[in-house]
């Protein structure tokens, strides 16, 4: 039995936070001793297992407060590592990664990279800190192979310091976690498209909204459901009103367990400008949804077309083995029209071709099995 520390900012809101919570459940299920260390343990929305240690050192008010709190975090984590005699401490996101390596200790220190960071255009200082954490760690675990290549090429981390472990998908858990959702009486009379993720620039949901304008003009029985919250919520709602799509595009906000709703939809679409892996694709596949995704860096291609050259980029539309990839979208919200042709084409293909839809339903379920919790657990324990 290994004593495993998982270091994260909080347990709500983001993909890294959800991954930490999921790993706590995974390690606990297989009998490992888990210590989940959070900077802010309030307002927990993701289920977790193991021993929760809340440092209560959350939001930074300013740069001076951040420095003071980070010193306290480093001291506290150093004590926790020693007190519980941890074998390994795995951290997620920039600040926890720094705290992990700076708090030292005899345990192995693994930092985790959850996004294609070069596309975030990190400042000079942030780039140096990310590189510093990876160099000082025993290993840097990347969420996808392209993220690993990004750490090698952009951050100049040596290959022997890097490895890739994908996120697990617990299909049985997804199906068992269903919570009741009341569907309106007309729901199943429509072709229902769903997308899920934070309403942020990275996720590019405005592209899908613009595409829906033309789709709905040609096919009146199509609806779009947008799950998630974020800083672009009001802006996206205003766009829906501007395009007069209020009767066809709906914002459901953040639903802690949206899987029953997803299962009833016809198609999942991801329009991200960049990703780490795109875990929502795996969850949608596990629930049996056909998937269309932008061929962004990184992750979607590794999931949807794993036998292709994963460093290649789709310039139009690619009928992948497990879903459809479309060209990357413009990062300029005011200039989208020329980038949406293939997205609209792909949506119409699934809408009009029932055989293609059924094919990808079967393929989605098959692909999700490649990311089983047993496989991912074994990869982590081999590393540890």
C-alpha cells in the first residue's frame, strides 16, 4: 500500500480539480492510502475519497498576500509530507506544482501538466516557474502526448523527465451517478446537440452558436444545450439573443452530475481553441454519444483518430475512426464565418445519416474502454 498525497488548489470548478478528485477515488478503491491536500477546501463539488487536509489558504488578495500564503503553503505541505510519511506527492496546476517541489521531503515529487501551455502564451516569469517545477520534480506527468511534446519543445524539459498518463474514464461510475433531470415534453422531438465546459475563451463556444444559426435555418428541429458557467456567460447569452436563437439554444449552467442529461442527447460537440486532453470527449463517448471536435492542440485527435499522425492538423474535415475532427477555429470572436463551414457540414452529416450516427455511438463506447480506470491505475502505480 502506497501513501499518496494529491495537492490541488480546490475541489470545484475546473478539469484539474476534477482529475485530482477522481484520482483520489481511484487510488482509494485499489487500497492505497490517500491524502488529498487542498489550498481551499470550502465549496467542494467533486466527490473524493481518502483523507482531506484543508490548508484554508485560498484566494490571494494581491501579490503580497500571494507570497505570504505560498510561504505558508510550502511550510504546511512540508510538515504534512513528513507527518504522514508520504511515498509520493502528486500536484496539479502551476502553484501546487511549485509548492510541491519547494516543500521538498523524502517522498517522490510528481508534477502534473493538464493543458497545452504554450498556447496560453505564458509570461516570461510564468514560463520560468513552470520549467523550474518540472526540472525539480522527479517526473512530469502530461495529460496527453502532444502536451508532453509541448513541454519538451517549448519548455525545453528533457524527455526522461516526461511521461504521459491519460485521464481514466469510469464508465460504471458515470452510469451509476445519474441524477434526475426533468426533460420538457418536446425534448425527444428534437435533434439535441450538447456541449459541456467552462464558458471561457479557451472553449470557444461562440463558434458553435454561430454555426447553429445556419443549421437551424435549414433544420428547425435542432436544439443546442450548453452546460457550464464562466466569465463569458453573459456575452454568449447576448450572442444567442442577437442571432434570435433563444428558442433553440439553452444555457443549463453548471450541473454537478450532468450524465443523465447527456445520455439523452444525440450529439456532443467540442469547439475548444486548445485543450490538454478534452476529458469531456471521453465522458460523452462513455455515455454513447457521437462526437465532433475541433482538431485543437491537444487531445481530441489522440482520442478520435489515435492511429493518425497525432502532430498533424486537420484543415477541413476528417472522418476519424471514433468521431469527426474539423479544422481549428479562429481565435478572433469577430471573424468566425470562414472557419465554420466544416463544423456545420459535420453536424449535418450526423443529423442526416442515421447509419453514421449509429456507427459512432458504437465506436464511442468502444473507445471509452481504452481509458479504463484499471489501465490508468496500473500506469500510475508503475510510475510511483
